[in-house]
């Protein structure tokens, strides 16, 4: 196993070139509204974004470019107060039937009740890999750093640089991994009161509208993707220190300790332990190390 994985990685590394590449452009330059632009706005020097949900519609934004691997970073300050029924999503997705997707979704709650951070990953059109967490802070009081770190060997979801989830590449063992197609970055704020808060029991209180989620400092230190033919031009960014060992980087021992702390204290749902839902037929990655 180790051998075939190493061989796979070696072949893969050969197929891509390592050049510096960092899309350091701000939100205004690198993204556009795909929904609800009439009541949302890009502010400041183009580095700040305000997504709005009211009774007329939600809103959303997406990156102009697609990426294949990278560190996708955003500071987000979630809807404050009574955010029950609202969902703020921040995710990567490709298009088409066998799409890949890596999700952060923030499920709002009644005033004073905790948000739920919902994560998922789709590979070749297949999801059903949800994990949910509580946070160790109030995510509506200030901006916090939500980063998706996606490289050929693993996907890591970070909150303020603390890893909360890892999905590793086990392609060599027949488990799909998102490494064949580029993904764009999306974010949106919408009405999900049919399921989001306490399973849909708590509805949106429209007297509290408009609901606003604030964003700033979008950074994609990422490999630009121009379609399958140009995979060889896909560049891994340097010299950012989190990626100096670009392909093989794994969590350090300290980060693994942080991940364990989050899982022990803040994880509230894990598809890998939901035997009832899957009738005991658990996804194959559930029996592999995920850190
Ligand atoms: C956000 O978190 C990522 C991952 O830990 C880190 O590389 C990046 O520097 C952070 N950005 C900010 C603005 O703190
Ligand atoms: C909302 O708060 C309730 C009560 O604390 C909690 O059970 C629930 O998990 C929270 N989150 C969501 C999204 O319902």
C-alpha cells in the first residue's frame, strides 16, 4: 500500500510543475455575484463583502477562476442575533454530474444558541460524508479565519488555523479523492429554514431581516486550473511556508493534537459513526486514519 501510494504520488508530482502562483487579488477582482447582487455589496478597497438575505432573496458570490489544489482562505463574521433558519455556505465546487465539492456551512440558531458548523466532501458526485461541529467562540461577534487547505494528499478544514477535519487521499485503495478537476470558490447566504435549525423546527424570524454575513480578506494561494488539457501548467504556490513541502505536507504532531481536541470536545455528528443511517455499510475511508 505505502509503495503503490508513493508511486502514485511520484507519478503525479512529475506531471505537475512547481511555479509560484498566488491569487492575491481581492474579492472585487477575483469574484462576482451570482445571486442577489441587488442587495449585497463589495466594500472598502474591494476586500470586504456583505451578503444579505431578506424576504426577496438570499445572495451569493463565486470566484472567476477555478483551482486545482491550494489554500482557500476567508475571514467571515456570521449573521448575529437570531440567525435561526439561515445558512451561510463557503465551499469549493466543480460543475457537472460527477462533481467534487468541499463544504463549510454555518447553520444559524436562535439568539444565544450555538451555530453548527456543517462540513461535507463530494468526490465524483458522491457526498454523504457530513461531519458537524460546535465552535469554541461566538462566530458572529467577530471575523474568524475559515480555510480549506486542499493538496494532492489531503483536504484539511481549518478554523483560525486549528484543523477540525481531514480527508485523506486513499485513491490507491480505490477511494475517490478530488484530484481530477478544478473547483471554484463559492459563498452564499440563504433561507434553509426547512432543515437547518433543530432539523427545521425553528423558522426564520423575518422581523429580524435583513440578515447580513460579512466577509473579508479572501485569499486563494492556489493552483490555477484551466481545464484538463492544461493540468501540466497547474502550479503549486511557493514560497508560503505552509506549503514549502507542497505535496506531502501532513499535519504536524501539534496540529494532530489540536484536531483531536476538536473532535473530542466539539464534534457533534460524524457520518462514520452513524451506523443506523448507513445500515452498517460504512464508507471505506471510515476505517482508515484521517489525520
Ligand atoms: C488563515 O488560516 C490559514 C490556515 O491556517 C493560514 O495559512 C492563514 O495565514 C490564515 N490567514 C489569516 C489572515 O490569518
Ligand atoms: C441550536 O441550538 C440548540 C439548542 O442549544 C442545539 O440543540 C442545536 O444543535 C443548535 N444548532 C442548530 C443548527 O440547530
